[in-house]
C-alpha cells in the first residue's frame, strides 16, 4: 500500500501496480522532459515500511545532455525498513557529448531488509559513434545496514570531446582532442572497448550464504559470456556484487534481466517480473 507520494516536475512517480500478484508495488519513476540538463538537481527519496515490497524502475534510458556550465546532479536515497524489500532497476544513463553528471545512490537497510539494485551507463551515444565524448561522469553508490557500510564505491570519469565541439569544464576551456574520433579506452577506468557498463547488487542483512549465491549468479551469467564480460563476487558481508561489460543495450538488458531473475528466485522466492516496457 502506498502511504504517501509527492513529486515536483520534472520528476514524476506514477501510480503503483501489482504486476505479478505477489503484492509488490511496481512504480515507474518518470522524467517527462526526456533527459537531464546541466544545472538540474533531481532528488528522489524513498522510504519502504516494515515488511513492504517495492520495485522502482524507469520507462526507458535516461539521456544526459551537454552542459557548458554547472553539472547536472541526481541523488537517490532509500530507507528500507525491517523485513522490507526494495528492487531498484532504472534503465541505463546515456551521456551526450559534453554532458556532465554527478550522481549518488544511497541505500540504508534495516534488519531483515533485502535490496536488489542495478546501476548502468553507456560510454556515450554508441549507435552514433560517440564514445567517451561526455564531459564528466561522477557516480557514487553506497549501501549500509545496521552494522555500517556493506558497499561503497565511486567512479569519476572525464571524457574527451572532439576538436569540433566547444564546452567548458570548471570555468576552463577544454583543449581540443587531436583526431575527430575517440579510441576505445583500455586498462583501469576503461571498458575494454565495450559500450555499456553495469553493476548489480544483491544485499540482505539476514543471509549468510553469499558464496553459494555468488556461484549461482555466476552460472546464470555464463551464457552471456559469449557477448559480454561478467564477474560476480561475494561482498565482505551481507551481499554479492556483479559487474557487466556489454557491447549493446539489448545485451545489457538481457544480462541484467538474467542476474535479477536469479536473485529474485534465490532471495525472494519469486518468479521473474515483466516490467511491461515498450
């Protein structure tokens, strides 16, 4: 049952629905403007009451547009009550050339709470050949429980605008990149030539069988190794982490769907959930 819902444009929280008869409230978080602009400050705050079950998603990928000034800021915070479940699976970010985004995702779990979360982004508008031409992506993720941090990570990536593009970063003009193309990044901070990156986190304060869960998720993702690069490992406590590098948006969607489905079955005892997106 939804107790309270408040929003201000350009964000909307649509009516919740029960898609699979399990009682989980599935809610779309919508930005009707079609993207995030420089200077935007978008805050989403969620409280999941004790024993409640909520699945939050977006209707499509989120575009991040060019900014010649202040970055866009997007913050998501959630408090998940005792025995409650939060599934948070927004579609991936797509940064345009010159885009600047600072994003944080912060989730706190009470005793007995469960979290399934996906965090994904593209290296640019890949279909248009625009890779690593965004201005800046600063992405932070933190998951806590009653004992402290379960997971905390942050990546800050600076792209390489083409020589025929004009933008400014922190008041100083970018130096032009030599060729009119951007090579694939390799090594630390790169994506081995892949265009889509995702992190999937499953956490539950009451579970202890994370090594077994990690092996099961790794087996689930094995068929996707042909097209993608995947890795799964148990966290120090209370959770498991999967990393995905994918060549296309459909492969990304399929891989996230596979690890989400396996996590739902193992941690929640529920069937796959079809979000009915076009």
